[in-house]
């Protein structure tokens, strides 16, 4: 019985933390949309809404056409989060694991290309 209560508390705590994390990301997105580069963020969200699993080239082309060096780092991270969330959702809907780590130089993924273009990592 005692173990069950501890498990229930842990599950409740984890649920609370997940809701807080999602709320924080929503706030970050709202701030990015309201900020200096709000129109760029809105354009990216439009691209992401139309993204398909085969549309990685379109996403890379959009990212490549922007000057991310002048965009503040927090906005770039928020954009990367949105890109990551969309790709993971598309992969899950297709019955694939949400993430592909792309180990090795021959396994560079679209997300890794986008991250390199946006933040240089």
C-alpha cells in the first residue's frame, strides 16, 4: 500500500512537471512571435504546418534562406524546439520512433542540418 502511494505521488509530480514544461514552451513561442523576429517565426510555423516526412528539403531550403546570425539565440532555440516537435510528431504518426540520432557522417538527418544552419553546432 505504501509503495502504491509513493508511485501515485511520483506520477502526479511527473504530470505536473510535464504540464509546466509545456506551458513554459508555449510562453517562449508567444514571446518569439511577439518579438523582433515574430514574422520570421510565423513564417517558420507556416512551413512546419505544411511539412511532411518527405519535405525535409523544403524545410532546409527555408532555413537556408534566412540570416539566423542576426536572430537572438533564445528565438533560435524556440524555433529549433518547434522544428523538433513537428518532426517527432510526423515520425510518430508514420509509426516510426520519434527521433533518429543519425550516427555517422552518412546519417546526417534534416534536423541536424537545420540545427547546424541555425546555431552552428
